[in-house]
């Protein structure tokens, strides 16, 4: 199990938060209850099973719905 903090470009509205949250939760291997999108800091915090998903998979899901990823940090959980 891994934990990631993904820094995004600025989130501008609450619907942005919902889109990013739904995209993140759609990735197989993501612990859906762990997904937290922080509006004020434009960060996503998420736990995922690294045998089923990678941080790159999560980043791709986020960019697919129109948001730019600045950087990601991953650590063991």
C-alpha cells in the first residue's frame, strides 16, 4: 500500500474538486475512502494498492478530466 500527495495547478471551484475526486476514485486499486481533495492547497491525498495502480495511473485519470499535475510524492503506507 502506498500513499500519494499530488499537487495540482489551482482548483478554481467546488465542482473542480468533485471532478478530481471522481476521477481519482475511478482508478482501480485506489482506496476510495482515502481520497481527499484539498481545495485551498490544490492537493489530492490518496492511498492506493501499488500492485493494482501506480501514481502515474492516478495522474492520468486527473489529467484526462482537464487538470494539470505539477508534482507527486509517494511514500509507503
